[in-house]
C-alpha cells in the first residue's frame, strides 16, 4: 500500500510498515516541519493514505473539506512503537479495500472507518 507517514509517526512504525512491503514516504525524511495542509496535499498528490496521530487532520478533512486519498488517524497512546506497528500492519492488511478515500480512526480495541469523506 502507498502511504505518507506524518512527522509524528515513530520511525519504528515506518520501519515495520516498510518491512512488510508498504511504500512509505516519511515526512520526517522528506520535508520536516511542513504544515498539515502541505502534508495532506503531499499524500493526495501521491494517491497515498496519510498515516498520522495528529487529530488536526480531522479539522482539515471534515470542516475545511480538503481533498485527500484517505487518512488513518491512530490513537494508540502509551503503547510501545513495536505494538503500534503490528496493529497498523494488521489494520492495513485486514481493511485494505476500505481505506482509500476514507477517514479511519484506530484505537487499541477498535477500528472506525468513515468512507468517502
């Protein structure tokens, strides 16, 4: 799957995703410090899902109605990066066909996918 990982995504998570074959463009490696609108535009221009833990993207998608190819917001506070990586790999595998164009929220015990936002 084609992903853009926001700066706030731990490097270990990016490594886990790349390790199972996902193409991950990492903002921290490409353009650190760019604003959220540019991050969303970067993902959209690549036709990639945006992976983030920043709730501000909900504002950009739902209130400002900015275009996107899909956003995955993970709320996995307090879990080790390795566990977060495993959860994200599992969600990407299990829900691959549902994620493009959707706004997805991942919590330790739930996955909520809001299609076509």
